[in-house]
């Protein structure tokens, strides 16, 4: 499926990227990916402690501390990628880093729940602008033959953050209190700003001069935000409640409007022409499906350890480290495989590894009695390793199928697909648990469903790529 060599030709006069500059760019972008994806999961384990700090606030309202970030992040990734290509990736990256530091500080010092929720939404906005701009800079600075390896390293940072988020969050909460999960971002983001401003490239060119359609940009951001909000909160709001239906129907209508408008606009909010490339379309479909399984698994893991095996926060952190390390290692290894057939079949292998791991977790091997060494560790190595491979392969497929001028837009669309799939996965988790009267049975059903999704991803990855022009 992934054909790294199939990317459209570079425009005449494009300079060959400098290897040392590519390394610096990758290091800064990996740091940004780490803090952005860390905040998608780090708050989950801190949520009960946060709730006790605001006893007068309804629990349903407090859930927006978690979902507000995810919704803003998913809704704005696509238009943020387009803006990064138009305004200059380096400039937007530095501004987004500063915004992320400020909003993280706001969250850490929030005097009330309303302030914290507002800070989380704004933090998600900053992350949405930071991520596609960062990866766009990496792809611009990296030699073509090393694109896969660069995406593998970048994916390792993001994947590692997503997997260790609950564990790291628990350790910070236990040692310093819940505000530390936000304040830790501030020095990291500040430390990245100066080297970020010194990165090569990332400047606007004449082909990028037009800003994306403002009306279409607002429509796609609000539309996707409403859809993700409905899927994320449908379980608590009620699937037939007026708010859920309005968000689903209104969000769907706005999204369709933005897509239709982008087909004919001179500077579309969404680069819909990219979807004419079969490789790009398959990569996004795979990211959507795998996102659903991955996000559900990442949240279910620490919940299982706590609710079924009664692990403490630190014990859970140690157990979760197994999958995190495996994910980081396999992401780097997968990125070094550059042949089209090699990428395709290693992706299939990764999806099957995740399938087997989750199918195993749905059996009585994961019962009421803890089985750390005989079950959790080998399943974690298998599943975490599969996640690192699949995320890298899908990211490489999406990035290698777009023109250089649309790197950030293509990356934004691919990440949006994964985030929207992730929101569906979290909703699926909530629905399965709500319908199950036995907690262990609920986990087993969830793991089995995720295994089936991963098997579908393996079949999708096995499809050969037939690239077409994205111009």
C-alpha cells in the first residue's frame, strides 16, 4: 500500500535537504509531537483527582476537561495544515509552541473548572496548529530516501507519548498533584521555541500565497468539532437527546458543505484533490479504523489494571511501559524500511500483531488474577510493537503521496482521520461498558472488537497502491 517512491516530482529548483538540518528539525518536531499527543491521554488518570478539587461542578461538565482538548485538536488539524502551508510552517510552528506553553500554564493555574475547561480547549487549538506544521517542516528538510525513517522517529515520539500518558500522568499526580500534568508542558514548549525559530525552510512560497477559504475553514472546523463532540459525549448526553442529534446533523451538514465548497474554490479549506490519490485515501481510511482501536486500547489498558487487577498508579505505570517501549522501537525500525512492498507487508505484520495481542486479551488469560509476566508483558510487547509499526506505515503512506507544497495539509487530514476514529473508539468503549453488567466481560468484549478492527486494517494495508496525480 505504501509507495514512498510514488510522491510527485519536486518542483524545479528545489534544493536537496541538508542532513544535519534534517536531524535538528526532526528533534524539535519530535519534542512537539511528544507534548501534543501526551496531553491527549495524560489527563485521563488525573481526572478523579481533578474532580475532587471542584466538588461543586457536575461530573458531566468536568468530562470536557478531557474531551475539550481532543475535540479542538481533531477539528482544527485539517484547516491548520492548510494554514501552515499558506503562512509558512516555521512561523506558525513557533507561534503554536508559544500558545501551547501559555495555555498549559493557564490550565495548571486554573482557579475554577470553567477556566480549566477553557484552557484545555485553547490548548487543543494550539496543538492542532503545532503538529502539522512540525511534521511539514520535517518532511521538507528530510531527503526523499529517508522520509520513512523520519516519520518513524516522529511517530515513535507521538506514539510513546500516547502510550505512556496515563502512566506518566499518574506518577506526576502522585508526586506533585494534578496541576503538574499541565505545568510540565511549559518548560518543554519554551525550550523548543528558540531552536524552532532557527529551523531551515518552512517559508511561504509563491505557490502557497493564498490563504485557505475562510468560510470553508470555519465550516470544517465547526463541523468536525460538532461530530467529534457528538460521538464523544453521546453516551453521557443520550444518543437521541436533542444536543446529540443537533451536533450530529449540524456537524455533518457543515462538513459536507465544506467539502463541496472545497471542490471548486480557488484556495480550498480542504485539499480534496488529495483524495483522488488512492494511496492517500487508503492511508486515511486505515488511520480512521486503527485510531478507533488504538484509542480504545490505550484507555482500556490502565482501566483494566486498576479495576480488574487492582494495580496502584505506579504499578500500572510500570506495566504500561512495556507497550510504550515496544511501540517506540518498532516505529523506528519500520521507518527504515523504504521499499514499497516492504512497507506494505511490514504494515500488515504490525496490524496482525495488534490483532493477536487484543484477541489474546479478550480471553480468560486476562482474568481476575493478575498475570503480569505470563500474559500482560508478552501481549504488551506484541500489541505495542504492532501499534508502532502501523502508525509509522500509515503516516509514511499519507506523507509520501502528497506534493511537497501540501505536506502540512496532507498530514493534518491524516491525523484528523485518526483523531475522529479515536473519538469513535472512546465512544465504543463507553457503550460496551454501559451495556455490560460484568466489568471483566466488558473488557473482554472491547478487546475482541478492537482485534476485529485491527484485522480489517491488516486487510486494508495489504491492498496494493495504484497512485494517481494529486495536482
